[in-house]
C-alpha cells in the first residue's frame, strides 16, 4: 500500500502541509511516517513495510550518491533483474524496491524508469538540478495526483481526497468540472487522464511522467 505526498514552493511552507497530508494517509502506511526537505522541496511517505522491514529501508530514501530523494508506492516485478542489470559491484544497503529505483536513477538517469515493470507511483527529487519528477506504472494501477496553487506552489499525493485537503489548506478554491461529471457518468466511474472531477487537480497518465 504505502502513500506519498509532497510540496514544491516557498521554503519553510511545505512541511506542515505534507505532514497533515501524510497523517490523513496513515492507514496506508502504519509502519512509518517520514519527510525529507531540500530547500523548497518536501517529500513525504507513509510506509507499509513488505520488502525489507528494517528502518534503513524507510522512505523518503536517499540514493547512494545523495543526488536523488525517492518516495515510492507499489511493487516492482523485475526488482531482481534490475539489480542484476545495475551490476554486482554495487554495495546494496537494503533489499527494498525503493533502493533499486534510487540506484537506477544514480546510474542511468530518469529515462531508466521506462524499464520498470510492476505497479507504482514514484516521486523523485533531483538535488543537483532541483527538479521534481513524478511517474506511475504503465497499466495505471497506482494513482498519482498533482496540482498547482494560486500561491504558485506545486503539490502531489497518491490519494485524491488527500490532495483535495492539501489544496484547502493552501486556500486554493475547489471547483467541480461539470463536463467531467457527465463524462464520469457516461463512462461508468471512469475519467480520461489527466483530468479529474476537480478542475485544479490533475492525474498523471498511465506510464506518463511530469517534471517541474
């Protein structure tokens, strides 16, 4: 399960917003709640520990070089083959999927994520270029939502109701898209990404990514 949320905006403003969002998702990750800040970026995760339950595997996870900060919701089907591809010389610190992704980013950059197989939603912060990357699995199993606020901040979360709450905290108005309500009813509870029922909230398309 797990849950992820984050903020990119004025330094010092994001932590309370992300912490409140994570507490709303604690049912998805009762084993650990944690955040990491790097300047204007705040990344957070609540974790349900399945693969490697040790504290060193908690998220947000920092890559070996320190360049990438990763949060990850899901499971990789090709976890072992990715580690083989990355080489046996690397000294793995954990058995977690998250470290596999972080190491792949260190070695190959963002484009390596096209090689991921499984179900996942990922947020990755590049501390070198100060760029936030979001992506989700090709089948579209794991959702990931994002929004920009009137104040110029960028937020994301892996639950729709959570990101709605983050927007309320930032006093950004929530307006329902009337034509999307019609589409929702026509297609039996389905909307074509990136749209959602709320005008200001978007959804990462299956297999798609977004960077800011």
